[in-house]
C-alpha cells in the first residue's frame, strides 16, 4: 500500500511538472490573450498537481495542501472569469496598438 501511495505521489509530481512546463511554453509562444489565459490555467493546474503530490507523506495524506488546492481552484476560477472579460473587452476595443507611440495630438492634426 505504501508503494502505491509513493507511486501516485511521484506520478502527480511528474505530471504537474510537465503541465507547468507545457503551460509556460504556451504562455511564452502565444500572443493571443485567450490562448495566454489558457496557458496560464495549465500552469495553475500543474501547480495544483504538484501540491497534490506533495500532500502524500508517510502513511497518509496531509489535509493542508488539499485545502490549499481547493482554495486555489476557487481563486483561479474567479480570476479566469475576470481575465476572460478583460480579453473580450480588449478584442472589442480593437486589440492592442503596439505601434501607437502616444502622440495623439500629431495623429489628429495629420487626419485633418
């Protein structure tokens, strides 16, 4: 039974590390805000799995990391909804203007 718990803990930890690496890669590579949000959530899921793997100690499961995981899931859900709303509003406003240098007065004069 102890070996099975140790195997599960290492499987959770390895899967969590893979998810963190995959999410970090997606966050760095992707430019679209929604895709970055998804990648950030994948990172969070990997961290939750790492905490889950760390909660297996001795002959049982430590309840403190599990409580942190549940709290983290609730916070991640709320922040994901907030970030998705911001991403939708950004898309509705026309996206980000990376070539805008902040000289609105000169742009208005040249439009006349």
